[in-house]
């Protein structure tokens, strides 16, 4: 179903970002790449990630859906120090790094929440924020409040937390 070689840093970023909101998810594989689209358990945060085949060193995949424990995969990837990791997926997920092979059981994708449809939003503002800046801002906001207001004005983008 899937055979790929991927930059470990890229894979760690994708899995860590997904694991911020998801413990388990459905992963779509195709000849074009790998996609994760899921909503957290509270139906608050939509995760929509696509890694095109061009971002892999080597990539071969069939059309399909696998169920994956993102938390466990994130834990395994923390131990990988190599630049690249080989990923094989058929009846389970195998990660090969150096002389080590990690094997993770797959989850029946039918037992997981269905992939949501992307909402059609007519937003008036678009902004780009560096990941670390956003992480730092939300971390600081969490010290004084449980919620954040995003405000876009002529003079820029603001995050407001009151508490």
C-alpha cells in the first residue's frame, strides 16, 4: 500500500502538528501523496495536511486509507536521529532508521471518525504567521486566559487574551 523514504524532520513536523489535536486519525494514501484531514474530538480544530510525492526521496503508494495512532508514532519518531526514515505500510506500519525497525499496529479506519468536508469560508482577511511566533503567542496567552481573540486591522494582525 505504501513504500516511501522521507526526510525525518518533515515527518516529525507533520506528526507533531497532527498530534497537537489528534490521538488517532485516518491517513489517505494515493499516487499523489499522503493526506491527513481530521477534526479533534471536541469538533473545534480541523487538521488538513497534505505531503505531495515530490517531498519524498522515494515514494510509491496505492489509493487507500489507513488508521494510525498519531500519539504512538510521535513517540517513536522522537527516538529517530537519522536524516531519513523508510516507511513501509501493508498490514502494519514499519519505520526503518539506521539498523532499527519500528513496527506499529494499524487501526481499522472504519472505527475512526470520518474525514470532514472542508468548509467553504468567505474570509475577508488572510495572514501568515511563523509557526514559532504563533506557538509563543498562544503559550503566553494561555497563562492569562482560556480563549484568544484574533483581530485583523489595517495596522496588522493581533492576538488578544484577557484574564
